[in-house]
C-alpha cells in the first residue's frame, strides 16, 4: 500500500514500474471521510446537473 498526499503524485510513482518492468500496476483510490466532506459541494453540483 502506498499513500499519496495528492493524486498528482501517482504518475511519478507508477510510470517507472510501467517502463522498467512492463509491470501491471493497479491503483485503487480511497477517500477518507475528510476527503469526502471536501468533495461534497462538487458531488452536489454534479447530482444537480446530471441526475434527472
């Protein structure tokens, strides 16, 4: 398991494995409760815009 402070860090971690070892890297993002709370307004906006 690897923890990142920001999703933008994923390529710097994963690309060397792809290139050097032709590895199959699977990434499963997980949100904490705090992450979900921060995302709340964006989720609400998406629901209003796309759910009908």
